[in-house]
């Protein structure tokens, strides 16, 4: 066993709640490496909870009522439990995205209109999932993102003739890559606006008139007055921020004029920018896009609504099947991203305080979901889903204090290939919140359920002081790391433990994962640049106490390194890693910046609004892939009921994934299972009659 892991496993954690109790660290006893979580229930609140914990639903074959396999129609066995799972959540602002991999379900006019001929407008394949979604979110505001632009609106070589599969159930990921904004046929975006106006008129008004003046009636006529339409997704089609703001103004202005006034939704812009180097797409950088969108002087229509602005963030890991990477990769990326997110909130508060911020895609998505084929497990161990659920709860706690309004856990359902159901391709299994075998929730789903059930908007957020023993990883003789999107910054710093030591060995390779064990890596035979990568790393590192290396992510570098994989998409574009192994002089080894130095436990307290009944609550998240002992000494408000999502209650699938524990003054200590998420309802403590809120 890794000595550092053994030390952490032996570590006990002490929870001290309420400074008014008078307990100090010394009072806790002689427990080694204690963590002290102190809440002053009389202190000013750090904010008021106004964040909606919700999710994203992406169109997927598992949400269809039937499958078509070799000409035979078969019933989808998880159709009912899946949609019932969405209904049972009962959350507001679920984001629905009929995404481009299924063109028939995301585009209502697949062929360009021709004068004098019948147009291709057809909602037959699109509506079933739309109707199921709306039925199972009835009574709640939602977010629509019908963000796929018909290919025929573009010209140029990237359109590939705008072909699409004849079978509506067949995936075609290449459809969304076709067309570049610079080659939009109508640069004024008027034709683009007319397409979306007809689409949403049919959905909301219940009818529309096509390009040849033919009336299409019988639309569902949804009332979207409390809901939101988000314009486009992630800057697909290589939008610049300036082009996006121009097209947003044109399209939204058209929609405001065309839609029934009593049913007109609010509008969301940006469509998801991103910080860091996750790079599934070449997404817009958030600071630039927010600066452009939130500045009214940059809009051609000064009256255009800026109701919402959307941001996306995904964590990933260097090895999807190795749980030992989850803490450093998921939570390490989260800690780095949260710094950026606070800056975005500050920008919003300054430039456009009336605009709400929505994380319309937030979660864990493994980059090799679409570049490799995995079996029935999706290449994911059971504990993965607990780790992803803990990640969401951790992010939710932080952004609640920041004042972010919406956090959509992504995504509702995905799967590995299921040939017997006519699903031949990977469908983002790492994103799924449901079991693709049963339709019931996995640990991600139940973590969201826990937050929804036990936290209420308007709750006061109390500051929590956490003093924990510093998370310690023993120096390593060989420091071996993979630099990729999971490191967020695409950088790696190597440092010798002894200030007098120097880096004496370094090996590096920009390419696919090497073979061999740490200290004896061998380059990948299919994709490697280890000669040039090692030469560059040697120049930067050899003879130095510390050095920083950066992964090169530009297209041309990847094309030259792995031309076959880049052009044939044998490996996902931008997912290649910089692998490094290094050693220092002497015997004390060294550390890297990839090691996680954050706390093992996160906690946040909630109290009901002044004058309203309710209990104080404590959100606790274990960020470790190991059990942690938690002492209840000094916990004010016992007895308490703890609602727990952990590996004991659920991993991959459960119809009831929350278990309960009763904590009393005689409980002593409890064990937080790996990646557990807990909300404890306290029967006390005594709360003040009034509570100031820090602004």
C-alpha cells in the first residue's frame, strides 16, 4: 500500500460545530491529524441559496419508446423507468438538448427549401422525445437548446454535401461538424433567424408558415413564459464571440416579434463557454465571451434581453478505470476552475447584474468516451459514479456561495454500445446519471436528488471554518504523470523535495499513452513524439530544482505527431497526452503539481430563512477514494438524521439510493465512505432571530 494512503486511512477527523460550545482542538482528545469543522451559528451568513440544482437531458436512443434492430421494432425496457426518474426529481430548469448526432431529432428542416416544391419540414422524429421531456417536467420551468444549425445554411468544403442518415435512429456525429460560421450563406443571419423562428413558432404558437407560404399546424403549443430558450451550443461551427453576439441579437429579435406574447420565454446567451483545456470542441474562452455578451454597447439591439449567460465545465481523468486518479483529477480541476468562476461572477455583477449565470453543462466526462469502445460496464468501475456525484455536490456548494443561479448536472442518460438494442456506438457512458441497463438512478442521480430534497432556495449559507491536517503525498523517487485536460491548465511542474537536489532524469512523450511501468516507460508504437518531447523537456528541466512543462494542444502538432489518428479520428482530437517521468538527485524524491493538496472533506451549513420553520443542515462531501473517520464530538444539535449517498446505498443503479443514519450524542464517530455525499438534518442548534448576510 502507498504509505501516504495508509497515513490518510489511519487519519481520524474531528467535527467541531459551534464556537459557542467552547470546545477547542485540545478538547477533542489525542486523535492524530484531526480535522476541525467549526460553525458559528451566530455569524453573518456568507450568502443566500439561490442556485437551482438540476440537470441536462440530451437526446439519446435510450429515451425512445422503441428500438429498431435489423428491421424489427422492439420495446425499450428502460423507457418508462428512465422518464419516471426525471419526473421524480421534480427540479426546475432542466436543460433539454436535441443534439446534432441524431439529425432527424435535432433539425426540423434537413433539406434546403426550393421554390414551388414541398419543403422538408418534418417534426415526426423530433417530437416524441420533446413531448416525453415536457410531460415529465410539467409544472417546472425548463431550458430548451435546439442548437443544431441545418447544414444547408452553410456553403463551402466543410459541408460535405450535407448528407444525413436515412434512418432517424442512426447517429452521425459528423453532421454537427459541418459548416463554419464564416461560410454562413446569409451573413446577416436573417435566414438563420427565420429557421429558428419557424421551429419555435411551431413548438410554442402551435403553427408556422414555411418558405413557400404553406401553413404547418398541429404543433404542441407549449407555454414557455416561465422557461428559457438558449441560443446555440458551445460556439459550434467555429463562432467568434463577435459573430455570436450579432446572430443572437438577430435571432432573439425575430423570436420576440413572432412568438405569442403570453408564451414568450426568456433568453439565454453564449450557449456554454469553457475555461481550461478540456477541449472536446474548440469552445469559446469564457472571459472573452462574457465580456462581449454582457456589454450592451456591443449589441446591435440595445433592448435585446440578456436574461441568462451560460457556462460549461467538465472534469476528466487520466485513467477512467483507475479510481486512484479521481481525487486529484476531478477535484484538482474543480479547485482550479473555481478561481475562474469567481472572476466570471464578479464580471457579471459589475457589467450586467440582472443577468443570471447558468452552468448548463457541469459534470465529469471522460475524453475517451467517443474515441474508444468499451464493453457493458463502459470501462468504468462502480465507484466512478460516486466520485462524479461527489464532484457535483462539491461544485454546487462553492457556486452557491458565489451566487450562481443554475447548475445542470450533465447528463441524464448515456451508454456504451448496446448492439441488441440497435445502439452500435458509444453514447457518453461516463456522463450518464442513470443505469443504461435498468433506467434507475446511479450515484450521480441520487446525489442530485439529495440536494433537491433537502436544500431549499432562500436558505442562509453559513461560513464554515475547516482546519484539516494537510493532505500529504510522500515524495516519489520516480515522478510519473500524464498531462492532459484533467490537469485543467495543461501544465505540470516538477520539483525536487530537497532544495539542494536537481532533476537528473526526464523522459517525455506527446502522444498516446505509453507502455511500461513508471520509471520504465516505452513510447506508444502508434503515436509518439518522445525524441523531440524528451529533448525539449531536458532543456527545461535537467540540472534544475524545479521546472514546468506544457502540453502542446494545437491541431498541427497533433497532425504531425499522429496523422493517422487525427484524420481518421482513431483517437479523439485534442485528447493526446504529454507523459512525463522524472527523477531527482539524492534519495528524497520529489513532487508534481498534479498531486492534490486540497482538503479531504468539504462542508457547508444551511439554515432556514429568518422567521421560517426548518432545521439547520450540513452538507458533507468526502473527496477521497477511501473511508474517513469523522468524530461527532461537539456537534451541536444532536440527535440528527443523516441522509447519505455512498457506495453502501448506490453505485451503478438503485430505485432508492439514499440511506439514513441516526447520529446521537453517544454516537462518537462515523465512517464517511469513499466519495460520500451527506446532508445531516440537525434538531438544533439554537439559531439567532435575525441573521446578517455578507455581500
